[in-house]
């Protein structure tokens, strides 16, 4: 069961919405290489707002993800793509249903 999670809200700069969408879609390959990431979702909430939700079985898996390639790429591109810095929240999973 997953016990740890991250919730990240992203607001694209005007005119950068499709670049943010493409960045998130491309990040899946990086996440696939992370054995500690049990579930990962990149979603679009509206034209400008995106979110990432990831779940982990261990706190070590969550920490590895926070220090991994996706986080590094996101922070490296944040000033060019995002209207504000990402809102990263550590969360506790209360229940899950995974394949």
C-alpha cells in the first residue's frame, strides 16, 4: 500500500500552457525509471493550471523522487514556464486502489 504522496500545483505563464503540458507528458519516461514511485499522475485542471500527484510506499521513495530527475528538470524550467513557483505539498495517503 502507498503511504506517502506529493501534490504539486503548477500555474503556466500566459502563452506557455502547451509547453507545460508537453513537459509533463515527457516527464513520464523519467518517472518510469524510479522504482520507488508507485503511482504518478500529471493532470490539467484548466487552461493554465496543472497538477502532479505521486504516491510512494516509503518516505525514502518520496525523498528520492523529490531529489530526482523530474524535480530537477521542473525547477530548472520553472522560471521560463511557470507564473509562480510550484506548490509542493507532502501528503499522507489514507487509502488507495491501484492495479
